[in-house]
C-alpha cells in the first residue's frame, strides 16, 4: 500500500478483498460441480448461437476456473489489483449479458451461484444487475488502493 494511503482505507480493502474473493471461489466451485447445468445456463442467454455455439463448452470450463483463480488471488492478497481488475471485467461482461437477456425478453436462469438463488430468485432480472454492481463496489477499493493488510503481495516496510 502506498504510504499516502490512509490506514482506514487499507482496513476497508481487506474485508472487501476477502468477501469478494470468497464469493468468486464459491461460485466457481459450484459451477464446476455441475458443468452441464452451467453450460445450459450459458446457452439460455442466447448469446453464443449459430457459428459461435462452440463457445458454450469453452466458456463453461474457462469462466469457473477464472473465478476460482481470481477469487483465490483476492483472498490471499496475491496480485490483488490484477485479480480485482479481472473480476471487474467479468462482472461488467455479466452485467451486459444480463441486460441483453432482459431487453430481449428471454426467460432464463442465471446459475451464477449454481442452484443457490440468494438474494436473486427466479429468472434473470434487474436483481442480478444490482448484485453485480455491488460486487464491483467491493472490487474497486482493492483495485484502486491495493490489497490492504494480511496480503501476500503487501509492500514491506523494511
């Protein structure tokens, strides 16, 4: 953490980093536990159609592992800014996908957290957009100010 960053800001980044990282590890593990269900959820968004349908199995494998790796990096505080940046990029892509589904009137499930539908229940809707915006809000302090205390990549003061 740069010396000009107030200690309170550093203390804010720690719970944001750990909570968001744990959520992404959890979500990724749930998706890997049921890869076909996640592939079906991706297909339900009707983004990868026709010639791009080959992307569905690829995304159903790559996204969970990206979530697990980036989430683990956040929890550990290793390359935390980069991990937060990856998570923000994924969340923005997820928001775009959800808004696309809403605007096209597609009735589908999110499967963002497997079968767990908390706090968003039912089909894809504005709740997922708000949830993802809140998660971006957790990632931004880490991206801007660094990992905070108890991080593996924290600057030493020696």
